[in-house]
C-alpha cells in the first residue's frame, strides 16, 4: 500500500530532512529530499523515467538570513554518491560568479533571483515564492532574463478533518505565453508540481492530486480557447483560394491555375480557375504563383496540457493539420481532440492511439499498465469506446500479451503498433499482429538483442546509438528483415529526425561514437526501405512539430522523389489511418485542411518553410499570426484568471478518493 510505505520511508529520514515523492501516474518513481542545517541546504532529486529520469543533487550555502550565497550542482552517480560539480556559483555583494565553464561573472541587481541552470522542483518553488514578494510579482533571473508570476488559484482543500491551503503559481519567462506551474502550501513551500507525466508531490498531499489537477486543467483549457480566438482570421464561412498551383496528392502531380472553394469545414468545389465561380461575400485569397496543397500529417506526436495553446499554434505554423498522438494522458487527449473539432482550439485535428505498458520499474509514463489478458482486453475496449483508432504498445509490456491485444484491436477495426517489447524481435511482433513499428532505431537494436540486458538493462535507443556506426545495412540479415516488413505491408514510423545528427540524445540514447557513420547508416536505411516498397509515414516525436520539415528533408536527401514525399505526408498517411475518404487530398466533400505555400515544395521540400496560410477544418490562420502568438506577441500571458476565486474555498477531496493511482477520467 502506498501511504504506509511512504510513512516508513519518511520515518527513516534525518530530522532535518523533508521528502517529496515523484509520482508516475500513481506509482512511485523516485523522490526529492531536502536536508537543511543552519548554514546549508542539500537537494537530492532522483527518479526513474524509463531508462532516463533525473539524477542530480544541488547544494547551497546559506547566510544568517537563510539566503543562498553559493552552491553547486552535481550528478548522482549509479552508486548514489555525488559526482564532480557540473555547475556552481558564488555570490559576493553585488556580483555572482558562475563556474565551472558556465558563464563567468554577472552583476546582481536588487530584483534579481540568483540561481543555477540546474534546478529541481524545490528551486522552482523557491523562485515562485520569491516572485510573490516582488513588486508586480516580477523580476530578473540570472542568465535568463525577465520572469514573472501569476497566482492562478488560491484555495483551501479538505481531506477529512484536515485543511490544506494550495496556491497555483504560474511562472512566465520573457514573453513566453506558456508558463510552468508549481503548487505552494500555506508556508510558500513546495506542495506539488504542475500537471505532468511525472509529478513531485508532498507524500501526505497525494490524495489531493485529482483536485489540483482539475483546477489546473480548467485554467489551461480557458487559456487555450482564448488564444485560439486570437489566432483565427474571421470569415463568413466561405473561403475561395483562386488561381493556385494545386498539388493533387492522389496522383502526385501539380495542377496549375486551380481554384478551391471552401464552405464551412468542407471543400465545396475544385477546378480550373476560369470555370469555378466565386460565391458572393466569400473571403478570397489570391494564390497566383503559389502552391495549394493538403495539410500535412504529423504521425508521431505527444499531447501535453499546453498542446491546446502554444504547442498547437506551432504545429499549425508548420503546416500540420492532422496529428496522431501516440501517448498522452487520457483526459488531456480526449479533451483536446474534442474541443479542437468543435472549433474551440487552434491545433491540428487529433487522432488518438491508446498507450499500453507493462508493470516494471522502467514502465513508461501512463496509467494504463497491464499484466493480464483480461486487463489488456478491457483497456482496448475502453480506448475503442473513447474513439481511439489505434493501440500503441511499449517497452516492458509482456510479449505474451501482444497476440491478445492484436486480436482484440483488429476485431474492433483498430490498428496496432509500438515499440518492440523487451524479449521480442521485430519479426515476432509483426508476425503476432503489429501493423506498424515506431522508430528506425529498432532496426539496429534488433540485431543485438542480448545488449538490451547485458551487462545491464539498457534501452533500445542506447543500444541502437552504440551500434549504428557499425551496422551494415546491406547485410543479409537486414535485407531479410526489410523484405519481411515489405511482405507484411508493415508501416514504418521512423522518426529519422530523432536519430540523424545525434538527436537520439534527446531520448536518453547518448551520442554516437561516430555520428557521421551512424547518420550514413540511417540514410541508407531510408533508401533501402523505399526501394523495397516498405510504406513509411512522417513523424517527429516532439510536441511542437518543429522538426517535421527536417524529417521530410531526410527523405529528400535519401533520394525519394519530392512528390512521393508529399504523398507520404498527406494521402498515404490518411489511407493508413483509414481516413482517406475524409481527408488527405483536396477533393469535393473532404475536410478543408489546406495549405498555401509561396513556393514549390514539389521542386524543393525546403519551400515548406515559405508557408503563408493554413486552413484547418475551414478555419483560416495566417502563419505570421500563429508564430507571433506562439512566441508571446498579443498573448494575455495568464492574466485573464488572476485574482478571480472562480472555484472558491473549501474544495473537497473526500476521504474515499483514490489514493494509489489516478481515478479514471473519461
């Protein structure tokens, strides 16, 4: 049971220590321990996020008033001991000195918060607490510029007879409209972090998390909808795009001098400019010399709470009008999908894939952890009832469950994809029902299965990064594997932008010993897959979509014809998702997801950077407006709700609330 274990752990702490737990959807993943003396504070933050997570310790020297006057940050080594400092600072009167190699000296002003770049939720709470004492709740952060705070919620929660004050403080850096939040208690100390996949929370406050989550999500939803109203360009529901060069994604050809008529959220007419009339009162866009094409499909994203705000704006600004989510919190995902389709959010149209994982310490960030056939079937059914189109399996799900999940998903008309669970090969996963494989790195880790376990348990991404420079993509084994995928019509969501150029470090894979050879192997893999006729879809594996064009450019560099690349990014993705009757090309009756590019992507994929206009479901967006709002121009920056007690005091958390995991939020 969670609470007795937490109580036992707390009882073993030194008298001058305070402990918070790190919760992965109700499962303890690590902790934050702060040990204080009269003249020091030591913060140890260690948790497991698959093969990643954080392992740092920060130490501060305090003056007589308790202010920080110096400190350092160190990694926590595998044996639990601190490593050598990676960052330090010394404060002397009006000057702060940073080291080693992290920034020299800096003059300190009266309203400046002195901090290291390495930080934990404890430091975030300290900065928020400090900002609340400053004029206008604003100040400067060393080496990071302006910072300000807004109190979004100030309420009292109850659990039985106990009352707990909780303040949600959103901290904004520079002009960014996308803040980071932290919950403070009545003393201004850390109560919990914001809605994330991993939440740091005071142990006794675990039962309060559902209430804290509801408060934050309500605010985030209102902010996203307010931003959407600013982003859209008003029309009367009819848009005419005249005289553009239309990319026919069905045939893969460019058709000159075409006009497209959009009425509400659908395409009403497409044809030669001289034959298509302009309805009275329509918003007319002259596309002479420009390319008019279907919106792009982002096939590997992850929804976050701010995907309904700045992340959604940024995706639209890349030309992404449909995005497939491959792992996110269910309540966040369903809400964003439904409100976007209702026209309340500025974001791509969302297609959801349900995430499923196994019950090990390395489990991914999800509440959907299954260990039995009955659980697996029940979760497939639940996802289906919520309108999910696909199931995605993850790293430590037991291989015995794969055929069970495949059968249940396929019976319901759902697709099945994922990582390759530990202990399986790509061939086995595909033979048991995979329709698609995520990440090209599995082609390389597949050749070294023992390395996933020996000399210690390691991630596929670490193994792939280590061996990629040595892989012979023309080997008989690789050739046979690619032929196996071709024969099974297995789709590859390679996320090549993640691996080429050392991007694997972003997912804990580390850097390659010879990145040039690794890049060459991945580029050759693209060529081999295309030459063999293995279907591919384009995805970034990031929430903003800013590397999508890079993904397409990798295909271009590999020699895939540009028209084919655009088909992969539009109609072929729609076909794979069984949605091509509704989207993926500019045809009468289909969704009005349209891009206007002041260039010719059919000749140069890089011309997608010249995108000017995005139409998503008939809603008109100018790219300049999207990028301006995403960077903070014209954003309310959190002030809309500040000072309003819209939820009041005495919000209740009943004593029978779920403690051991999040309650289901469907």
